[in-house]
C-alpha cells in the first residue's frame, strides 16, 4: 500500500499539472541573446524578464545610468506592445542597480514613464549585472 499511494497521488495530480500549464504562454524576444523568454503570461499576469539598457544590436547604450534607464524602459515598452499592452498595465517593477548611489538619477528617468499610476517597486543596489550594465529592470503587468 505504501508503494501504491505515491503512484495514485502522482496520477491524480497529472491532469491538474497539465491543466495549469495550458494557462501559460511563453513569448520569445526577437533577436534574443540567451536562453530565456522575453515574457511569460500566467493567467492575467504578464511577467517580463529583466531588461538592460541595450540597443537594437544588443549593445549597452553609452552614457551611464540615465541613458541606460531610458533605453531599458523603452525596451520594456516595446515588449509590452508586442503583448498588446502599454506601460499603464505595469503593476510591479524590480530595479537592480550596480550602484545604489545611482538610484536618484535612475528614478529621475523612471518616474517619467509612470506619471500617474505608479507600479509597486523594489530596488536593489550593489549588483553585478550582465555586460557591465548599470541597471536591469523586470516588470509584471496585468493583462486586459
């Protein structure tokens, strides 16, 4: 009986797992570099992968935290548009900063993208980022 019970539980859970997976949609980023999805929709939420301030050639934009912040947010805006959403649907952001001292400069640009409804947000500093970036931003958006 002790051997059969785990098997019965696993078989019973299999349809639930399959059913839950049908409510998940993975979206690839055009010209993506790396093994990740640009976004994943689960139910009515869209989770965007972390975004750097890279241009169309996947190179960091020059000039430091402000230009990188602007480019990262433009990249987020574009990813949301591919999913049929706008920046007004963002409900949560996490900002990773290489240097927390750059938070005020980042925030100066960030706030222009969320003038009315401000998403919940977390910020972390002292993080070593891919490509030597100054920041990375990930977001969660609510689907319509």
